[in-house]
């Protein structure tokens, strides 16, 4: 009996050892979906695991043909197999299925999706633009880093193009920078605006609203920076200077300089553009604006601009003489409109919706050169309780600001929001209308006296019908204005 029990124990022990030596079946992993032009060849990398050792592989394809370019290594327990896929002659979905077998003749397969297209639709941009370049309608261009259009070059962006910025912060922040002496010809249309957004945005040409990102999600990439040769008011420890480096661009990059003596300078044409989800952090408390205009001259045309969900300001001017019209600034994290260094242009016909800080931050000169600007014909929705967004005040100026504010209607005002420094000598108020009871008007200005030109009630003079192309309008944010 003892011998029998011992024999059974030995058999049982051997069986457990055999079970522990059983190898797992092989596993194949396919790459992410990709794109191939009709008739062209792309390489696809599959990975595999085969505990019992790789033995063989086969491949099959739809809407094209496939061959194994680099096979697995015999007996290897893991590795990569590269398959070359040649797209067929018909645009549409294609696929590549790779099957592998191990030394025990067990198998697995995985399928990679390949979208066969008549022409390439997605392009990656990773170097500065040094010669005349066109980005074509119906296509998507991905900025892998900060891209500068250098002096002497013109970047033309056709209607309907979508530009997406990769994620990145600090010196790795993505942005499109138009240097002094370069031009940006970004002429969208109301039916086909040019959209600047994040690579996280799944939007495709022909769409207006993002299919996956909320309209208040910010800081996912940088923004658009245009620099010119017009006059600015700036100084350093030695006195006045005619040129300085724009915020956020390292001093080692000469493309970041702006300012000069040509007030009629021409940096191109910008029409029907929407800049979204930008303002990534580039330093401590320093983010990129949606649209930055540094020393941009009056020869530049900028009209029909939308800024959505920028972490910093919507539009900021640093000197220059360029005028801008037909603007929507919606859900910015900081100021909606910011002016510095004696900007000498006009902002005409605009809507501001619930910025995170100031509706207007209008600073005075920083050097001895003094020039003023005009902001007129606008609607300011000061707060959005549904999104818990409240601007910090109504109008913010410095004691030395030089600005005329005309025909601006403020609504959705809450207690505590005011127009500050109403006695600044360079600031002119002309028909600034606050949607509050006349008896309470004084509560919405600093001091005890309502300045000339500030009134209770009124109605908007802005023309919102020309803003119907924007995401804000399509989302209903301009309804009733």
C-alpha cells in the first residue's frame, strides 16, 4: 500500500510540474490606424509575443496588397514584424491582417486598418517656413513644435484648412509665429473658416464645432503670433527701444523680435479664422495669447476672428497700428482684450463673452512714445453663471492709458463689477452703456461720480449678423444679441 501511495504522489507531482511548463499561446498586436495614398506603399509594424517560440507568419490584405518585409525571428519569444502594404486603386477602407504561429502550431492574428485616400490629407510640420508655402483646402496641418514663417517668406492658408498644434509647454510649446518681414495670407470664408486648434481635437474639414472638446477647455497648445515693423512704446534700463522680444519666444530666436519705424508695414491678410483651446504655459504665470499682434502695421488686414477657450488673453496688441474688426472672444481664461505699448489702431464690432479676468485690460505706454487706440461697437456679456465664469471688472485701465471707448453695451453684470480709474486723463468714454438701473449706475464705477459718457440702459450697436460663421454662434452663445 505504501508503494502505491508513493507512486501516486510522484505522478501527481510530475503532473503539476508539467502544468507549470505550459506555454501561453502567441499574441499579435496591430499598429494604430493609418493612411495611404492610392498606389503608394506604407510600412506597418506589428509586435508579437510567443512563449513557445516564433515559427511562421502569413499576411493578407483588403483594398491593396501586402508582403512581409521583416519577418519574426525563428524561436524568438517576442519581436516586431514589418509588413509593406501597397494601397489599391480605390479610395476607402483597407486592412492588413497578420497571422503568426508558434512551434506548437498555435496561432493568433491582428488587423491593422489603413484608410486609402485619393490624396494625402494630413501633413506634419516640424521646421520653419523659409520659402513661399501654401496649405491647401480640405487638409489638416499638424504643428509639431513652434513654427516660424521667416522674413521674406509668405505662408498662404486656403479656406477650410485646419491647423492643429501638438501638446507642449515651456520651450516646447507649439505655435505659429509670423516673423517681421514675413507674411501670413490666411483668407478663410464664412462658409469655410480656417481653424487653429489642438491635436486632441477630432474636428475635420467641413466641421465648425469640435466633436469632442468642450468650448471652455484651454491650454492644450500655444497660439498664433504675428510680428511686424510698426512703432511700439518700449524701454529698458537704458531708455527707449524700438524693438523687443515678444513674450514667450526665447531671446535666442531672432524671429521673436518686433517693432520698428514703419507704421504702414504689411504682415498679410487674416480673415475668418477661429483659434481654439490654446494658451499653453510657457513659463511661470506666462501663457500664449490666442492671437498676439506685436508691432503689426496698418497695411495688414485682420477681420472676422474668433478666439475660443484660450488660457491667457483672447487678443493682445503690443504697439503697432493694425486695426481689427468683427471679433468674438469666448471663454478666455484671462483677459478678452489686452492692449500695451501704445497700440494705435481700432477694434470695431465685437462680442466678448465671460472672460476669466478682465474684459478689457488697457495699459498705458511703456516708453516715451505715446499713441492711442479706439475700441467701439461692442457687446460684453460680463458673466456666465451656468459655467461659473465671472469677469473681474468691466473696464480696466491704467492712469496713463490712452484709449477711446465708444458704443459698448455691457450686460449680465453682477454686483461688485466696476469701471476702474474713471478719472484717467487719456481715457474717453462715449456711450458706454451698462445694463443696470439708472439709480444704481454709480455703484458700477470707481468713485462717487459717474463720468461723462457712461449711461444706464441703452442697446447694442454691434452687428452680430456678420458673426454667424463662428463656433460661438453655432453653439447658441450669441443668441438674442
